[in-house]
């Protein structure tokens, strides 16, 4: 009996010990599970701070023989009209936002390669959260169209004056936006100031900075309408790559050749006015937007496009006074998913010469004025799908002194764009 009692006692003890260890393991398992749940909640919380967005634009363009297109190669047969298909924009944008800060990174992926479009940090003010500071690669805060997203713009491209003065649309630098708190009498005003490298999306090449300022006001209109108007100022400089600087006197360029000109900087200065308004009538929603820009642009003998190269200029500097702008009217077709578009833009790169004076006294095709009249329509097929048809009639200034411009170039173009936005 003693042996049986001892065996039974040992068996009961082993059961108790096993039960205790099992309870201990269960406690450890529960703790480990709780930690895993906490980690997953933290990960999900961070993922909730990330926004992924973008859009895709496929294009077909049919153009006259002299047209300069943004997709495909140049005309393989300069005597005939031609067409091209391609991916105009393939954007993917990632935004991480937590607390007062956010980070944005956007890529453009097309058959031409992969390029960075946005890369910046943004921090809101901790008091009213209406002002912010931003640094990195971002849209230049000048006027309206230069930073109006291509996913929303009613024309396939920005106006000629915008793409000339602000190629690439973005620049590297820092920007501050000031806006009064909600309910303040000054709330309708917004002031934006920026210091940028002045070289587009290319890397910075010197220790100088360009200044941009934009002041706008947005009063409300009766019947729910909206009006925004603003004034912009740009003050920068362009490196002089040789000792030769040409300025206009009368209807021709006069050369200033001085060794001290090499390494100095020519003034780059713009003043712009912009207006955007919208209202509703029995015809549907109506939008009207316009900009007018003038100033001084340093360039070369062959062009007036602003710097966008990682290398300093090594050519002679030509100083020109310019003027240009655009006006666009967008009309909803009642309650139908269609919009009609009418747009006019112009760019005169040299206001001191025109007509048959161009081609003489150092002037070239870079001094030719352009006017573009365009019309089109947009079909909002689905919530995030649009089909845009757009036709441009481009007129250039004519002169008897430049063989290519004795007549109007054949450069009209029809563009069909299918866009998917996500």
C-alpha cells in the first residue's frame, strides 16, 4: 500500500506541476500576443499617416509638320504632318503626415525614364495651423498656372510664357506661407515668399538665391461664387558666361564687351498679376482664369528659356524685355459630365522689336512673338477617368529677314489625353 500511495502522490504532484507550468506558459503567450497586437496597432497607425496618390496620362497627338511635341521623337518627315503616341505623365506621389509635419515625394515614370517631381518637407505653425514653412523641391509660388496641377489643368500643357520662364515648374529652396487665423479680417489674404536656387530641378551651381513673393486675396462672391486675385514678384540673376553682354537700343542689340562682365550676374526680374473666378448660372459652372506677366529675361542669342542645367552658361548674354500671359474660360455643359474650354495665350520675348526689324541688328528667331488660340472639351467619364480633346492654333510673328519665319509655321496640333487619377 505504501508504494501505491507514493506512486499516487507523485502522479498528483506531476499533474499540479504540469498545470502550473501550463498556466505560466499561457500567461507568457498572452503577454507575447498583447505585445504583437500593440506593435501591429503602431504599424497600422503609421500606415494611416501615409497617402498614396497619382495619375496616368496617355496621349495621342496629330500635328502639322513644324510642330514641337512633348511626346515622341521629332518629325521624321519634315515635309508632312505627323502623329505620336506616348505617356505624357505617369505620376506616383507619397505623402506622410504626422502632427504638424509632412513629407512629400513624387516620381514621374514614363517611356522617357524616371524623374523626381516633388521632394519636400512641410511644417505647419503650432498655433493656428494656417501658415507653414516648406523646404526641398516644390512648385515655384509665382502666379497661378505654374503650380496648377497637371492632373486638373484643362489644357495639356501650361502656357508658352510659363514654360519659358519656369521650365520644369519646380525649384529647390525654402518657402513660407503666411495666412491669418480663421475668422480674422485678414483671413482672405495669403502671402507666400520663397528663396530658391533659380535653376529649375537641376542641382544648384552657385551661392546666390532668387526671391519669389506672391500676395493674393480671395473674397467670396454672391451666390456662392469665388474670386481670387494676386500679384507676384520674381527677383533673381543669371550667370554671365563670357565678357559679351548684349542689350537692346532702338530696334537692335548693342554689344558691351568688357572682361569684367565675365562671372558677373545679369538681373532676372518678373512682375505678374493673376486672377481666378468661378460662378454658377443656369448654363452650369463657369471658370475664368488669367495672368499677365512682364519683366526682364537674360538669355542667349537663340533662346529665352530660364536656366535649367547643372552647368553654368558659357555663351554670350542677351538681355530682353518681355511680356505675355493667358486667359482661359471653362464652361460646364449644364449638368452633363462635359466641360468646354477656350484659351488664348501669348508671349513676346522682346518688346522692343517686331515684324521685319527681326533678323537685323543681332536679333534672331528668339525674338519672335507667338500667339495661341485653343479650344477643347473634357468628358468626365467616371469619378477618376477623364478624356480630353484639345486643338491649338499657333501663330508666330513674320519677318522677311529670317527664311523660316517669312510665313506662319505649320505647327497646329490636336491632342487627345486619357487620364486616370487615383
